[in-house]
C-alpha cells in the first residue's frame, strides 16, 4: 500500500499541471451545471463539452508521458461517452 501511495505522489508531482487542469475543468463543470440547472439544453452542451475535454485531456496526458496507446484512447472515449449517456439521461 505504501508503494502505491508513493507512486501516486510521484505521478502527481511529475504531471501537476495536467491534474490541475483536469481538476479546474471538473470544478468549472460542476459550477456551470449548477448555474444552468433550469436550462436542459445548456446543461447537455456543458456535459458534452466536458466529456470532449476529458477525452482530449487523456490523450494529451498520455502523449506527454509517452504511454499513448489505442487502448488508452478507447478507454477515455468510452468513459467520456458513458458520462455523457448517464448525465444526459439524468438531465432529461
């Protein structure tokens, strides 16, 4: 367990800008969803933009760390579409 924590700290310190960007985008996403909570079409567009950002962020992050493979891209695409589907279903 100690080894895992050390590896996570090392990963965060090596890619602090990447994780800061993802965290900032996530917080902005939640704030915008709360702000536009009465406008369903705006909420769907916000979710769509965040999912697109997530996919692009994952591709960028893995390309920087030289671990970019098709399976990584597919994972981010599938998780992005899953988020879009679940949150989109909750909005409607």
